[in-house]
C-alpha cells in the first residue's frame, strides 16, 4: 500500500542538533545507540561526519525484541565490516556493565595522553546519541544506576543537551534524539515509525499500521492470525485493518491501527526483526 510521506523536523530538534555538534567537540567516546529491530534504518546518516576520528561504540538496544538467531546474524554482518556490537536491553538492565567497561577502556587513552603531558586525569567524556526513542535515556539511567534522564515510551522526551556524572571515571552527555533534516529514505522512515523511533506527529497511524501488516505478514503471518483472527496473506494492509475493524471494533480503523502498532512495539506479537542482513553478505 502507499503511505503518506513521513516527515518531522520540529524546532527543538534543529536547536538540539547544533548544541550536540558543539558539545561533541568535548567528547572522548561516542555511544551510538540503534534499535536492534532496525539496525540500518536507525543509523543517522550524518553520524560519521559528526564523530570524525573519535572512538565509537555501536550499541544495539532492545535486543530482547529480536530472536537470538537474528542477533547472531547481525553480529557476523557487522564483524565482517570491522564493527563490534554491544548488545543491551536497557529496560531490564542487560549488557549495561559490559558497555560501561568498554566505554571506560575506549577513553583510557585520553588520560594516558594527559599523563604524558604532566596533566592530572579527568573523567572520560562519553556521548549517548541516536534517533528518538531508541532507549538512550533508559540506557543512561542504567549506567548511572539512578533516574538521571527522563525516560518514556515515546519520542521527543529529552529536550536539552546536558552532562551527567556516572562516577569519578566517566561522564555522559545526554542529548535529544536527532533526526536528519529530511527523511529522504522513506522505507527507513516507515520502519522508524513502526518501531516508534520518531514522533507521532510525523506520520499517519493507519498508513503506518497498514504497512506494518504487509511487512509482518511476510515474517509472522501465523501470529497475526492468532492475534487478530484474520489471515493477512494476499491482503493489502489497509484492507486488513478495515476487516479487523469491522469484525472487532465497530468499523473503527484508527483504533485497530493504534492497537497493531502498540502490539508490535510492546512485543505482544513476539520477537521480530524488521531488518536482516543479506545472507550472502555475512562472512
């Protein structure tokens, strides 16, 4: 089905991007957080130019929401490209201790250089950046072991750039989720919307939910039948939503659309990866 264009770039995002780029000059290590369900679509296209030669840790959050076999496939795919993945489930605190150690190790050379110049060591400065709602604030709260960053299951909660002290050894830069100026890749934008990694103001629920049905019908048709009572195979997403609405919700298609998106985002349809690497590209 054809969905309306997805586009969202509110003023606070533009302002935050400028502030983030300025603060990144002070950073030693960057923790780039992506959504494990869509590790390619949740990559900001400008991140390499912002980071430059700084150390970077690639974090796939929400790994509890994809099957183990798919996580392993991504691990091999990134390894073939020289990337080491750090898996986290910030909601339940998994992978946090390992990530903290990796950040401290990556920034240790900063203090080695300072020592060589006769300077005292200082805390390693790390930035946590990524798209809205990929779990950055929940990750920070786990790293600092307290509620230091406001966290919610919606995009746009963090509005300002600020530093948070984790310990005497490390400081974290908490920044709002950053979107590109234009979401030129509409396929990626659609997956971001399905996963709730951009704000609701960016998209139409019925259009996105219909597209989600078409995508999920290729991946988990049996779960859709079990959950909604109708077979999605060979049925356009919008038509499927209308049929479920007629059968269960007195024709309220908007309500069905919201439920489908909520069911996927809360994991009620099971662990599902919306992106997988090409098997031929895995070493």
